[in-house]
């Protein structure tokens, strides 16, 4: 079982994708914040976060995505979350954050 | 008196041990027969409590300790997360917690504040005591008619 978080950055023409593997909690959230926030500071950038391999997240992860969303608004960039596992998606729904964060749920992962 | 087993852990109040507490509850809840979904709820709730204990109460003192207790009853799991450090203003914390409201501008969104709200949403009963340090007591009921104790749990989301 992996209780750490691995962040891989994939650059594409129009966007940058962060591929996350592991768990997002109080210990690993700073790792995510460090890689995610700078990406949102480029005007017109599209930042995609792939959560397919994230099997645990709590409010510390929600906090990072709120920071990233604020930063994206401020710098005219876009933030999008994709491939959330149902458990992770549920936290966005319970807190109603799914109404302000762009979440693509067409493909849901699991392992 | 009602019979129960009790497990107690003492951990350094550091974020790296939040994952360790999560692994522990996963094992205990699995042994008790909780479903996959319920175990996931328990993992979030205990992590939130442990995160609060490590971040709020120990900002000034890095050598703090958190005590986690598990009361294993026939029909429920009672979890206690206690720190013995400084206390925080409970009324203020409770007011600052809750789901996102459509009327709020994104700029004023709290980056923290969802922790206690999630504990409340995911557990059956939550009590917070703030007399000496902070103690979070939370209960999750076991639905007895679902599966026998020894049955393997089949994840429903896969």
C-alpha cells in the first residue's frame, strides 16, 4: 500500500497535466501544492490534474485545489480535474465544491 | 457494563503519521466487518481529526503527542483523537465550517475548514471536548445485517 504521493508532470501543446499516484493527506498535500500552484500562474494555461491513481484524499487535498482555483482565476488560467475515483469525487460533492471546480467525470478510474 | 475491546496508540503530532493512523483504522474496521465504503469514510474522518490535532494544537510545540483510542463494540466503533496541547476556539471553528455556498465568491473560499464538516458528514455521532487540549469523539455504527464478520469485503466502486 502506498501512502505517499507521486507527481508526474506531462507537458502538451495546449496544456499541462499533473498525473498523481498515491494518497493526498496532510503530509503529501504540500507536495501537490508545490507542483500545482506555479502551473496556474501562467496566463491562459490549461492545467489538468489526473486523479485516476489517487485512492485517498481528504480536506487537505480540497484545500490545495481551492488554492489552485483561486490562483487560476487570478492569473486567467484554467484548472480541470479528471478521472476521479468515486470516493474522491464524493468529497467534492459533499462539500459542494463540485459546483465551482471543473471536474470531468466521463471516465472514472479505479484499481 | 457493556463489553468492548480497546486499542490505544500514541503518535508524534506530525503529519507523516496521519497515514499510519489511516492504515490502523483500516485494519480494525475491516476486522469488525465494516463495508469498503464505511472504511473509506472512517479513514477520512480519523485523518481529519489527526490533521487538526497536528496542525492546530501543535503549531508552537513540535514535540507534541496525539493519543488515538479505538473502542470496539459489538455494534459500533468509537474513536477518540486527543491532543494535550493548546486548545483552539471551538465556536470560531464551528462557524467556519460547512459546505460551499453558491453565494460565496471564490475569492473568499476557505482553504481549511472542511475538516470538521467532513467528520460530521461521514460519522454517525461526533462530540468535541475542549477542556484540556482537544478531544474528538466519533462513532460509526456497524450495520449488523450486512455481512458476517469473516466475509471478505468486496469493493463496490471497482
